């Protein structure tokens, strides 16, 4: 089973989503670029709806998502 990790800055801003192999998620990056998506946080919410069975993590740290 694969995992994705949401990477946050020290200020708590979402930077990127990476797959378990360390590469950036192409799907997340595509969602971020969609003209109706206004922020990375909104893109992450859409991304989570697609893949999440369980979501865990620490605030300003990471969210692990199984898909």
C-alpha cells in the first residue's frame, strides 16, 4: 500500500505532497493548477477526498494518506 505525505513549512503552509517513493504527486500538482482551485489547502482537500481511507498526522507536520 502506498502513502502520500503533505509537507508543510515551519510556518504551517502547505508546500507539496510527495508519494512514498519521495516523488511529488502528479495528481496533487494537477489539482493545484486547476483554475477553480484557489489554494493548496483546497487542492489537498480535493486530493484527500479521492484517496483517503484514513488520514493521520500532526498539525504543521504531515498527513499520511493510504490509497
